[in-house]
C-alpha cells in the first residue's frame, strides 16, 4: 500500500534586514582602525609627559587661546556639515553647497591656525621634532591629525566642485554621509587632543 | 533560486585555459588590472606561495649553519638577516596574505554575493601588500638586509646602533603592506555585514564567515598600533625624533608594548580563519552538521576580545610588576577556554560521523593533533614562572612553529585541498596529497619537536652557532634533518597544484557533496558568481536544495 505523497514543506517568508549598508559598514570599520591609530599616538604622548630632560615644556610652549580658536572652527564645521547633509537629503542643493563650502572654509581656517602655531613653535620657541620628547610626540600626534584634516578638506573640495557642476544630487546621499562621518571623527579626535595636550598642559603640573 | 545542476554550463575559463586562449600579454594585462575578487584571491595565494618558498629557503640556510657546532657556513651577519627576513616573510607575506586570499575568493561565493563590497579597494590592497613585500626584499640590493629580528626590538633599531638602510626598508615595507591589510579587513567586514544573500541572517552565515569577521575586527584594532609604531621608528631614524631613543628619555619598553599589542593578536589573526576553514571541512567529511554552531561563534568572538588583552605575556622577562605578570598570565590562560570549546566541538562533529579520509580531512586531522600540542605548550609558557625559565629559548621557537605550522599551515592546506576543485575546475591528485601530508607531518614533528628539548637544555634562540661542549648538536641535527624531510613535501604540493591544472580529473560543481553556497555555481565560477540571486533558509542551503522533502530550516 502506498501513502499519498506528502506535500513538500514550504519555506518561511524572508523578512528584509534593516542594518547599515556595505559602504556604511566599510566607513565605520575604517574609522575603528583610525581610533586604534590615534589612541596609540596619544598613549605615546601621555607616556612621555614630564620625562623631558630639556625644554620647552608644554606649559611654556603651547597657547591655549589659539588652540581654543582652532577647536571652535572644527566644532562649528561639524555642525555645518550636519546641516549640509540634511539639506542634500531634502533636495535643497543650493543650501547644501553653501553649508558644505562653509565646512571647508572652517577646515581651512583650522589648518591656517595650526600652520601659524607651528611657525611660532619652531621659530620663536625652538621646539622641533628632534628637540625633546614633547616635540617628538606633539608633532607626531598633531601632525597626523592635521594630515587627516587635509585629506578631509581635499575630499570635501572634490565634492564641492562636483556639486558646482550639478553632479551631486540626492542619490549621492550615502557618499556625502560617509565623508561627513569621517569629518565628525576627525573633529572628535581633535577634541581629545585638545583636552589631553592643550588643556592638560595648562591644568597639570607638568 | 539557484539550481544544483546548472542546465546551461558556462564556458570554463580556468587560469591555464585563459592564458592559452588569449595569449600571455592579454592575460597578463587582464590579471594586473582585475578587480574580480576571485582573481585577486588567486593572486594573493600565489604571492604567498612564492614568499613561502623564499622563507623556506631562508630557514634551510639557517638550519645548515646550525647543523654542526662552530660551523662557518654563512656567518653571524647573514644569519641575523636570515632570521629577520624569515620571520617577517612568514608572518606578513605568507600567513596573512594566504588567509586574506582564500577569504577573498571564497567569502562572496559563500555569502551569495557577486563581489566584495569594494572591488577596487580589494585590488589596491593586494598590490600594496605585494609591493610592501618587494620593498622589504629590496633591502638585499643595498647590501644589507635588516638584522633586527622580526620584532625589531628598540633600541637596536635606533640610528645610533643600526646605520644600515635595511631597517628603513623593513619598516616602510611593513607600513605599506599593513595599509593593504587594513583595506582587506574593511572590505571583509563590509561584505559580511552588508552583502549577504536574502535570508542569510547572521545566525545562518557559513562558519568561515564568522571567523573572517572576527579576524578582520582584530586586524582593525591590532595593525594600526603597529603602523603607528613603525612611523615612530622611521621618525626616530630619519628625523631625529626620540620615541625609542633611551639616551634622550625615550623608551625601549614602549616599543615592546606597541609591537606586542599588534604581535599577539596577530597570531589569532593567523589562526581564526583557519578555525573557520576546518569548521567547513570537518562537517562535510564527517557527514554531520557542525556541532554547537552558536557556541563556536561565541567562542570565536571571545577569543577575538580576550586576545587583545594578553600581549604582555611576551614581556614577562622585561621586568614588569608582579601585578602585571599575574594579570597577563591569567588573561592568557583564559584564552584556552574558548579555544577548548572549539576543539571539543570539532571532536563532537567527527564523533559518530561517517568520516572519509580524503586529503582535506586528512589535513584537518593533522591540524587537530598538532594544534592541540602547540596549544598545550602555549599554556605552559603563559605561566609566568615557567616563562622566566624558557623565555627566548628554542622551546619558544618550537612552540610557535608548532602552532603556526601545525595549526595555520595544516589548516590552510586543508582549505586549499577542499576548494581547489571549485577554483580551477580540476581535482588535485589524492596520491600526491597523501605524500605531501605524510612527509610534512613526519618532517614537521622531527623539525620542531627537538626544538623543545634544545630549549630546555638552554639553547637561546637567534644564536648563529654554539659550542660542542653544550650537547645541543644532536637535537640541532635532528631539527635540520626534519627540515630536509619537509622540503620535498612542499615541492610535491606545488607540483600537484600546477600539474593538476592540466592533468587533474575534471571536477563537478559539488565534488565533495557539500552544503554551502559556493558549491552551487559552476567550477570554476563565472565572473558574476551566480546567475540568479540565491535565497537562503538555513545554514546548509545546498542541503535544502538537495533534500526538498526534509530541509534544514525546519529544525533550526
């Protein structure tokens, strides 16, 4: 006697997954590696604090006022890029370009401030990378941060040029968003550097 | 839905056929400009095999020098260069690239994706890794390869003590290839987390993907500190900075911390993907599902996290505080718990299965037996008092070769034998595979077993010769003979790889009757991987296709 063939089991419906997309995961994991990189430089900076045999020491060399000004530039730029991103998402291209250009200008202002600071440090205060441990760790940490700011400014300028030619629209939202993540990251690193290096120099008895 | 048997078989375009049909120049152009994850994966593996041969020759030269006491075959300087280059090559230009290469080839296929998330970043990562390797080797033409050991302890690397350019080549080469490795890690994470086939939730991904995910996570956290440390060395040497310059307040101790913060996770970067490969092979050749998938995944994650906090067990003899010694010893011992979970799960997978001893499974058994011993000597060394006695002796050299060859290499060979038919459309010769396995197995035990003994007898690592009165020669001679027994096994392997491209038995799409998605495409896969997007309902999508009346998803 033969059993009637059982109906094949029917697989369940597949619910679409809602997580980050691949590009967002990529930028997020790249930024994790950057966190590891800057943490190492900060560890080196802190390790050598107070172990210098010759000056100038942080308290003598650094200007908190100037650093506060450049910090304000970067914090403001993070706010501008946030609203620029929102403008693009709403399809408001004109205000996107304006806010984006303001972000770039603030990034450039930060770099100019740093250049002025370094000129003063090198030529007035005789602090170079080979002068003492403070110089060694300071220029490495702040220099790599400045390099990241420069890369960000270049990336944002390319996007601005493309936007001026009408080549950046709402559908490029993810790319613009990833650049903005990078820029926020660069700002957060700077806030840590500002607290550890500049505020630390004035606050601690180094 | 993908079908098991492709009705319209796609044109087979193996590597050999590729080159033969279109001429070498066209093929070369295609391979150097490709962004296809499969071609990049193959190039990674080929690069690693070339560096494996170079690193092996360096090892043989060292063993020749150590065969007799007071031998004068190559002399101290060349010996220093050889152990530096051997270690650097094997870790950075064989171990990591071969695993990244296999991951590159296999992951998109196993996840049901057409390519990696960032194909151009992928190509960039390969070329920059290769050029990093070439840069390190370029130091030979300056007449002075680095003589600093693979861990390049400061202040030996400072300009004061080391004025030849080899160290600069070394640092720059590793810096560059490290950037490539981070690119690969970013790509793996984006692919695994963002490009899986519909229905393939994180609880259903092939186990190899789990391990590649956590390996990538470790790369993201471990390689940048090395990059930063290499930048510091270069700044010290080129710009007069003082990071590791002890005369000006710098710290040699900082280098050790930074290097081992990279160096310890590195050994897990080299073993986790292998855990994944054997976890793919063992179930298929035991005809059972992987035992305790969830526990295996959790154990992988636990290893990835714990191993980031154990680096200073390489530094017990530096003279840290007793508190630090205790912490790092305890943390290191804890890694053995998730590793033990994995081990028993593999055994439970095999237990009661219908085991077939074809070459991939044979290498898995090699892996299981040898990795166990390497793990146990690791536990011995994690105990600080034991380490005080045997640190920097040949016991340590024996231990890590036991793990890296008995673990990483045997497991990698299992993966290569398993996936070769998919990649080339040809089967490897089983007879040659067995020769390869037994020569390697016996030669390996003979090489690295005696190292434990010479270490206990007090032989320090990195010495270029020794006095006959020490009674180390018998053990060194055994080691050298072991190296000579191993050598032909690699030659057989390479011959098998090349000869089977032409003479191998043609492979069907699914020669091992396996269960993961890569076996649903043709062998070799077409450039777009899948004709239609596969849909996944369980951990063994191919089982579901083969057994529509009793699919896995009913039970998961």
